[in-house]
């Protein structure tokens, strides 16, 4: 999926599917980002409606289920947070 507001902005100008879904509107990326950050409940409800409509129209194959995730950098190394064994022993991590 497309998650970047700048990419959505560009696709609304260049991609026929995005043009059709967006009623040929070409919102600025900041407008898109503001809407997303101010209306998380609306987006969740809209997503649910879209999935239900696609299911009714037979557009969902129901053969594969995928979850997207991202990895974030962290400073929680074993040196600072300890190990499972240390936790079981009740000892300090460092």
C-alpha cells in the first residue's frame, strides 16, 4: 500500500485509479497528511467500508492474509536490558 502523503499526491495527478477514486481531485500532500493525522477514526471506518464493499463485490480472494510491519531502531541491547536467563535468576542486567 501507499503510505506517503507525497506519493498519494503524485498518484492523484498521474494514476488513473487514484484519479477515479479521488473524483479527479488533486489534493496537496499537506492536506492529505493533515486529514490522516486529524481523522484516524474516520479513516478506520472508511477502510472497513471499503473492505466490506470489496467483499460483497467478490473482489477479495480470501486465499492469502498478510500483515505489514516495520522495524524501528532501538537502543535496548542485551547489555542494557538483560537476558531472559538473568530475569529468571532475578539478577541485574549489567
